[in-house]
């Protein structure tokens, strides 16, 4: 809730700063607010229970929250890319092995969702200076990851045996992703990474429920 309030305040400050700066650059208008024609001020939202106040555009910029990514953000993105790639490895086995149409559809849906998510996370890393050594190399510590033996068993399975093992491994895999996303929300600092984590929680919780119904 605190971060949501911070985000709302940031949006309000940003929008107000743009309006105020635009007013400074334009010619005076008799009908325009007096503040806009005398240098420009911004209405800064107050904390809960406190009134708003007028500040300069420069001060408004300083009041915007610092969302510089921290170690938790980098660790989450790097580990989730690996996590998603294993999910794609498992879903790629379904077309030639699954007997259930429902399992094949779930695999298609997971693949369609996670491929662009990998691209978005790789883009985020590139925009923020590339991978960082934040413990993301320790892939075995990631919750929900299937072992090599489990993946080998999935490759060997066919029909109902594949369906049952796929659902078991993928439900566990999704539960691990939800755990990782929840941990990020408690330790990260970047708003965009937080949005990605919230999407993972919402989408993969829904998929877990869908797979349990098969």
C-alpha cells in the first residue's frame, strides 16, 4: 500500500510538473491561474491526512521517489529469466507427448505468455546496465525448478503419464515463481520490476488453479 501511494504521488507530481513547465513556456493568458503566469508552481500531494502544498517544478522533481534498481531487482530479473526458460523447455515437450487437449492448451498458454516476458526482462537488464552478480547464478536455489532427472523423466513420458508429470512439475514450478515474485515485492525498489512481479503472481496463480482442475 505504501508503494502504491508513492506511485500515485509520483504520477501526480510528474503530471503537474509537466503542466507547470508548459505554462511557463507559453504566453501569459488572462484566464490562466496566477501561479502559472508568475513562474509556475506544482500542487504536491500531501501524505495521508495532510493537505497538498504548492512547490516549484524543481522541488517537485526532487520529491519524486528514487526507484533505482537494487540488488533484489537484478537478482529477481536474472533468476526469473532462467526460471521462465525452464518452463518453455517443459511446454515445448507437450505437443508430441501430451494426451490431454487441456494439457496441450495450458502448455501453449504458458509458452505464449512467458516468451514475451523473457524479452521484457532481458530488455530491462539491457536498459539498466546489463546483468549483475547478485547471486542469480545460484540457479539450484530457485524455488520450483525441476531437476535434470525430472526433466529427463518428462522427456521419456508419453500420454497420460506425461500429462500427470507435466502438471505436477509445472504446478510446482509456478508456485516457485509466485514465491520469488512475492519476495521481490518485499525487497525490490524498481517500479517496473514490481509490475512484472505482480503480473507473475496474478497470471501464474490463475494457471495453477487451471492446472489443478485438469
